[in-house]
C-alpha cells in the first residue's frame, strides 16, 4: 500500500522501517528542514524495548552511542550536595541522545522510505479509495493509509479528531545548549526552590559544552510555539531574582538557537484511529517527560506495522488489534509521567525536603527503580509474519540526506 507518515522524530522513522520491511510504499513528511538536533537523552527500559530494537538491527549501534547515564546531584545555593541519584535512575538500561536515536532510525529506514523535509500536512480528506492529502507546499497526493507520528502537537490529530486532547500537567520544561564554563563534569547539577528546578550537565560528546534543563510550575500559558524570543522572555520572567548559577544559565539564552520549550502534558484520545488514519507515539498517547514515551513509540511502531501485516492489509482489524494490545500498558506509562513535574520541582519547601529524604533512603530508591522496570515490562511482544525484503533503491535515487528536502513520490 501507499502510505504517508507525518513526523520524522522517533515513532515516524520506526514505523517507516517496519512498513518498508513489509513492502509498503512509504513517504515520511517532516515540518523541520532537517533531522532535529539537540534534545535530551532518552532511555529504554524493559525486555519489550530490547526485543524490538534487536529485531530492527539497531541495538548494538545504539549501545555504541549510549551515554552511560548521568547521575542527578541536587545541590543547595553553595553547591553542597543534598541528594544524589545514580545514573540508572534516569538513564534506564540504555540511554542515548535523542538526536543520535533519530539519526540511527533515519539511516535504517531511508532505504525503504522517501523523506520529505520542510513540509507538512495542510488537509486530509478520506473517501472509499484512500486519503487525499494536501501539503502546506501546495503539493497533493492520495494515499491508502496515513499515520500521525507528529508528536504532542500533532497536525494529523487536530485535522482528524478535532480539539486539542492535551491536558496540561501544571509545569513547563525548557532546555538549551551553552558553553561549559561551569566546571561541570560527569554528574548533572540540579538546584531547587519551591516550584522551580534549574539544572546543568556536561554534553556527553563534548565536555566543553553543557546543556540545561529548567522545570517550573505554572498555569497553562498562551504563547507562540514558533516564537523562541517569546519563550525566552517567559523563562527570564519565571526565574528572575534566583541565585545559584541561574543568572549565568539564563545569559546563555542570548546566543541560543536551539531552545526547547513546552508544557509537561499528556495526550488522551478516545480512539487511536479513524478510518484509514491512525496515530502512533506521542501524537496518540504522549506524556512530555517521564512517561517512557520513546520506548513506547518504538514498540508501538512494531506492533502497528505487524498487526497490519497479520491482518493481510485489513486496516480496520489491524488498527483495532493495535489499540487493544497497547492501550492499557501505554496509559500506565503516561500515569508515571504525570508525576515528573512534581518530582523535579516540588511546589513547597516541605515537598523538596520530603523528596530528598525519601529518595535518600536506599530501600525506597530501589523500590522506585523496580516500579519503573515493572511498568515497562507490561508490553507483550508477539511475533508477526515474516517481513518481505527491504526495498532498496539505488543510492542516487533514494531519500535525501538529512537536511536536504526530497520530493514526495
């Protein structure tokens, strides 16, 4: 079948890989002009993640790029340690930079998929013969199936299901890169005041660079998601007057060109498909941070493509089986993500002290680690029909190199 995937972060390339393996004609459209760089490290936990990464043939490559995890060292204003969490607390069994993961998935999927950067879906119209798609560029085409893998702010979800379907979790998160003038080595440094976290850690690939993570409690804000200057002003206002390294970290915003800024939220949709269109990953069931969304996206892409193959192309049956199999464990992961803001930036001094005291107890820390492993192990991975040969095209005809727009089929 001729299929379109919106989004080239994690879920999109993973789905493109599997659909290509089953012989489908795949196009991936991505709004950004190139593969996105930067971003936080992402982690994989549990046997399901490992099984799917092995079957994709990327596990060893990701292990070669793993960060090794980063310990979280909470400090006071004089840099005195008040709590240290080990690397496996945040890094899971395998942690890699998001940009490295995206690159690996792209390289493994591009032989079987056409990538179209710098464009997006403007309209979708379903009918008996397929889905008519108009792109923002003005191009048009008809596809048998369309998949929304375009994240928390999914265009496909908005066009097909209407409304927002995003629930604000009471916090915002931001991050940007800057020179490592702070003497940061292996451990990331994290500083709290009630309702706010400011942190900085060394870049795993270049010790002369550093990256920040800021988390702050806030009601839902109205701002332009495509206006980084407006977002920088929100951050400066939220953190005005704080001590520690905060003023120097905020100064790094002046030269920042890769600011990440978003709410900590979750996506809930009553159903993950409508006719010939289905959602996968954060577009259908995202949690901004702490909801194991990366591993979930990898597993979901495998299951969605596999169910489509098992159903012999009967997409209504495949979409129903995909949702039936994953909805319960996915929601359990999302529920975990709902606690992330409160954990990183408790709203009161008592809450900060209670977190530090509880997680400073080895027994309770181990219980939390085991809980994360249990939730991530609730995904049942089945075997699907043997895939067809990977459809390789001549390298001069295949999809573009990262950052070079290609034309849709």
